[in-house]
C-alpha cells in the first residue's frame, strides 16, 4: 500500500517534462498512494498536551507580505533573503536551505505563479508502501474491502461539492497537487478561511521540510472541461473562485517526526490545516463566503461498526484518471492498523488514485448534516481502497491552534 502522493508535472505517461505540484487527489495511487507532510510553525500545544508545529507566512495581498522581524532574523540565520526568495530563490532546494522547523515556515505570495498551465500539469509525488509492509498482527485490521468505482461529480462542481478543491505546492521533485476541503472556523462563524488537507501536502516529514508556494484553488475546473480544452482555458475558468495562498499552516508533530515516503510511516497523523488569504486581496470576503459553504469537523466520529458509510472526494490523477476532474467514492468503512501504538485508521473501497490525497471524507451525522471525519492519506500500489486517519485529540489540537491564531483578526 502506498501513501497517496501529491502529483507533479513530470508524471508518468505525462506529455510534459516540467515538474508540477503533486496532486494529492489525483496521480499517485496507480503506482502507489503517496503521503506528503505539511508541518506548521508555532509553540502551541495540542489537546493531547504535546507541542505541535505551526507555520506563519504573515499577511499578504497583491503579492505583498508582512513578516515579523523575529522571523525575518531567523530566516536570515538560514541565509534566506525574502526579496530574493520571491524573485526565484525559492527554487533552491539545497538541504541546508530547506526549512524544516515549524517556526521557520514562510509562504510569501508570488502573484501569478499559479497559472493554468502550472496548475494543469501538477502531479503526485510517487510515495507509498507495498501490501507486504502490513503485518498481520498490528492491532485491528478488517478484511481488505472490495473496490468501489469512483463516480464523477456532476458539473458544476461548485453546485455539488462546493467545499472541495486542490492544494498546489512546489517540492524538490517539482510542482505538486493534493485535494483539500473548506472547513468551518469556530472563531469566525460563517467566515472561515480554513482548509483541511493531508499533512504530507505541506511538509515532507522526517527526511525533509516545508513545501513552498502552497495555495488552494476551490472548485478547480468547475465546469469539468476536458484535458484538451484546459490547454487554452483562462485562469478564471480553471480557478473561478480565485487562488488562495496559505499564510499559516499546521500539522501534527507526529507527521513531522515520523512521516515517510514509504511504509505508511506517520499515516495515522497525516492531516493538516491551512489558513488562507486571497492572492489579489479580493472583495474582503472570506473563503467560506466566497464559495458559499464550509464543512464542520467531527473529532468524535462514531466507531466503525456504527458508521453506515463515508464519502471520499478528490481529484485522482493516476491512470485511468488525469487529475483534472472531481470524483467521489462512498462505502462503509473498515479498520486498518499500521502499528499497535498508533490510532487505527478508517479504510474504504475506492478506485481513486494518487492526487486524491488530502481530499475530505464526509459522514452524515444523526442530525442529517455532513461533517468532515477524515482525509485521504494512503492506498495500495494497485488502486482499490483508500485509508484515512481517525480524527481525535491531536487533530483537534492542530485545528484549534490555527483557529485561535486568527481569532482576533
């Protein structure tokens, strides 16, 4: 089984050699599901009492960004000049310059960087685990589910899955992409700027650092244009609700410490929350107001036997998909354990491939309303099922820390 990876432009079978962002919801599952981590800076502690990492890029509009002096000084310690960064220095992935610590995260807005070609060509970083990596005695694992064919979401996507979108970012391997979901912010009812995705969509885990140029595009390719039609599509057609840059992000300390390219390392803690701001300032409306919807997050979802079904949403990019259209799978979840000391994960049958990583899993509660209960994290080398983390105290700590950071703003 493989973590679902972000997609990159130099994807297998792709027509272009330019690397692009790994598509967590699109490309990687065919050969492997990839996990990519997102760690954020900060000294907050999560609900379990453990310190979690948070990331702050300051505020930016119209390509401008404000960085606290203490952060500027710390970046200078790493030899990083923000002006040079925005002029192309971000392309230097020298090990010494690849910032790992949460407090060093910075994501200056580079206006126009995410053009239609760059977004279309983003791929999934091929990272995963073979089924042989799963031990039979690791906690509770239910029988492998039968594959469930992914169903195309009817267009327009905004009318049927308004909260869904893509997260784009740059990595050493190229331009990548993941799937993501607009979620509610308890500090700003009706005016959320929070996006939920996988940790591996923002941070590389134990052997790497923060990814760069992280941005969210809600309702990507809203009209469901074909790949050929997208070749000449305008930015407004590709991103009808704008491009939103991550000015703060956070993932679990466990993902930063354990997250890996293979074996499912860190997968039970593979989640992240990004706070976003519009690339060009906009009308002053929040992300939730702009798209018209946001999902609540349920950190106390019922145990597997009590769940009738869950729906996973994403932009799969591995064959037979191309990463440009939105799909969903609905199935009754089972349990998957990767380690006796780690939380047991949810698992459903689903044929979505790499690029669907980070996409939200929804369950309808007793009140008849949907809530986000997980996100796509890993899947098998040959697509057929997906697994996502169970959201508990650590996930709530990550979520609350980002909400509280902007509570007074």
